[in-house]
């Protein structure tokens, strides 16, 4: 089987949510990853990242949390849910449904699944992992923490990447302390001189050095907690 990528859709309750899925070469079984976009939605940049993960041997599914008739209304609902009820909202439900869909795909090892999120997608990755023990590892980029913060005691292993002098910097520092306290395996790093969104190579604030280092850290951490799990 050659590497493939295409638009797809899955059910979340009565709604159909669109996504973009990429399969690596071979028959598997492969670990799976859910990718959660930043404020720009499921755009070409997210599709490129999805294919990059597939090239590394993951079946990767990028979700579209803004799916619906009105993008503005969808964005409002998503942001309101994240701010007001971070642990229990429609977007968390949609992410759980996405993971169910991904886990049922041919060639996916449902016991080896994780998530990567950027910007508010990073915030969702953290909040979601607090209530879904199917997730084995997450990689939040410049995300905020859920309230109450004590909920992170239930997290799976975390590899986090944050800019300095950003609204999310202190969130990353606090999360680091809490994960230490609860003995959750983690690798947290703050990149000096970078700005929010440094991983996005289509933006003016892209930082190649930080983006490459964080990419390598994520791959190494996922290798430890997802890929090699099948060999234990």
C-alpha cells in the first residue's frame, strides 16, 4: 500500500464532521494520531502536517472543529466551550468521535493512539486527554490549561512546546510543575525568542530552528510512548 491522503468524514452524534486523513506506506498495524488545528481551521498547512506524520509511519487524521453551516457561529461555539466548559463541550465530544473513527480504520492499532494540537488545538488536546484514557500521548503546542488545573493529574504522557513571553508561556510552566507533582511522564520546552505560532511555516512568525527541534522532540517522544509500545 502506498501513502495516501484524502478528505473524509465521520459521525459525531447527528452531525457529520469533515476531516483529512493520511495513511503511510504498508499494511500496518500503525499507531494513529489526531491533529487539532489552530484558529485558521483545517487549512492546507494542517494537511501538510498530516502528511508529514503519515510519512513517519502514523495514520493521521486532522479534524475540522469548525465544521458547520456558519464558520463564524462554529468558531464562537468552539471558543466558548473551551473557555467556559473546557473539560466537557461539543468539541471534546467531536474529538472523541474522531478517535473512534480513526481507531476503526484498517491498519490502525487502536491501542496506540495520540493527539497533536496547535494554538487552541493544543488547549483542546490537554483538556481532552483529561477525560479520555484511550489517548496514550499528546503534544500540545502553545496551549492553555483546563480549569480546574488539578484535572491534569489524569493526563497521559505529554510533550509540550511553547514560545516565551506569550500568554501560554506561564501555562506551560504551570503544567510542567503539575505533571512533576503527579508523576506524569513529560517533556516541556519553552523556546526563547519565538512567538505564538512558531511551528506554522506559512506565517511570518515561523521559527525554523524551534519548529524543527520541536518536531524532532515530538517524534522521539511519540516513538517512546506509541511506536515501541507494540514491541514491549
